[in-house]
């Protein structure tokens, strides 16, 4: 079952300009000292508290959690030295404003640049870096990160923060309503895309038309890199994952549907960040191949 459910304000603090939910220093690096305001997880039992968000961030940075995290955030990386630090800053700034225990996992896929050393240099007590000896594909990195996560809820998101972390509030609330898997969508009613080329939009529409008749999925956007899972759903799904490349999302959602997990598809704001490493034509071919592989895997009983 899939349900499709239906502006940033520039502020200043201490002379620094920032958008609601993601305070930034010059150069785009998020400043955890200026957390977002008027953000909460509503009915979440661990939300609230009067502690200053910056003090909360300092504690998260310097003191390892003494309890099981409620939320794990997994970011897969491959040669993301230019983008990963601002993204970590934005994520830490936003989530530390929410009074929940959380951990951050960077699942590196064999980067050849300084991604790993930059992350390690931040010296964050609740950041774990999972290093692969060689490049195994985005799906491989996400799988390692999700299966290593300890949180009751597990989010994976892209290293470029194309879907802003501020979208998380609605996802958490949707999961409070009983959903097992909540996915971001650039195609659902109300979604907004910025800087996405007409060619990428056309290719996405064409590929989406194949998903429903072949795989029986009504999901409109399988590939948006912002997905939240309950721990139970994540472990059941990712342990059966076989596709390790860019099209892994398709298999993950097929498994979620097959296993009867309740799925919600939420519209998101999405920005096609510069520096994308995706080869559109190559990935389109892999996407088509993945559709056939998923059907063949299921026919052979690999999914149980």
C-alpha cells in the first residue's frame, strides 16, 4: 500500500544570514550555533525540552550517546569532499534542535579524495564512518550504513542535501501515523524541483511508466534520495537487497511492497545540486536492467 500525501524565510542572527532550519556561515557551511526556530516533531514523545540547542549540539559533538538512538541518519558518500561538510553541518544543526537522541553514519564507498579524512577531522562523538576498501556502488554504501544503524528510525539521505533535512519533520510525523516506510517524491502533487534539466525530467517520466505494469508499484518517484524506515522494516528489506548500484531504491521499494510494509510518498522540495556524478544515460540502462533483475530474483525465490 502506497499513500501519496499531500517558503524558506531568510533570517539573521548575530549578523549571519540563514534560511529557516539550516543556518549557514559564509561559504554555505551550516552553523550549529544558530539552530532553526519553531521546529518540532509535534507528538513525538522525546521532543521538547528547554535546553539551549547549541548546548545540545555540543553535548552531541563531545559525548557518545549513553542510550539507543531514536534516529539514525545514513549518508552514503563517494568523492564528496566538496559537499559533505556543509551537509553534516546542516543535519547536525537541524536535528540538534530536536530533543531526540540520534547518530550520524557516513557510509563511504571507497572515496579517492579527502571525504573520509574531512569527516574524521570534525571529531564528532556520535558520527561513525564506515569505510569500504573499494567502490561497490551507492546501494552497497546505503546497505552497509542502514544495517549498521542502531536507531528505531533510520533515514538515508544524499550527501548533497538535495532534499533539505528540514523535510524530516513531516516524515517523522507521518511515521507517527503508522507508516513503516516514508519516501520523498519529486513527482507527487506539491513537490518542487529546482535546477533539474528537462532531459532528466523526461527520462524520469519515461522510466516511471515502466514500473507499475512490470513491478506492480504505484510509487511515482522511486529514486529520490530521502527515505525514512522503521528499524523493523529497514532490517527486513536491506538484508534481502541484491542490487548495489544506483538503481537499488527500486529493489528496496519492491521489497517493502512485497513484505506488506505500509508506505507513504511525500512531496518534497528538491534542488539538483551542482557537481552530480550521475551519468544519466548509463543509469537509465541500469534502471531498465534492474527492473528485469528484480522480477527474475523474485521468480527464483530470492526474496523469500
